C-alpha cells in the first residue's frame, strides 16, 4: 500500500519549478512500461495503484493523441462519447474491452 502524503512531502511552487523537469522525466519513464497503444490515436496507461476499480478490474488513463492540427476535429468526432460509456467506441466500430493489455 502506498503511504499517505504528509505535509512535508508538498513542495512550494518555487521549489517545484527547480525539480519539475527531472520529476516529469522520471514519471514518464515509469509510465512508459504501462502504456499500450491501441490503433493510431488511442493509448492507455494502466495505473499501478487502482483508483476505484472493483475485483478483477484494471484502472487506466485513456489518451487520444493527434499530431496534425487539421485532423483534430474529425478524429475527435469519431471518438465522441468515449468518456461516457462503459464500452468505448474504438476505430473500426469495435467495442470489446481490452482486458489483455494490462498483462
């Protein structure tokens, strides 16, 4: 179990600015091992510490990454509703849950 955050763990704004880039690089490297790309635009980062999953469930952050400015609206339109349904619509009309990605 992860220990609780104590007041001494909190860094003020100016102190954080000094360590921000190094912490950011470290967190990105840690999460890279838990990141799974699903198609051209969609990826999941599976959390080491579950937020609110039930038994036999995984917790993940969903990312939609679009590099080209002119693709943003059409791609996001295809993902409309992904944040409100239990089985998100995936490109190609697939809706199955991706439970094997966490292993």
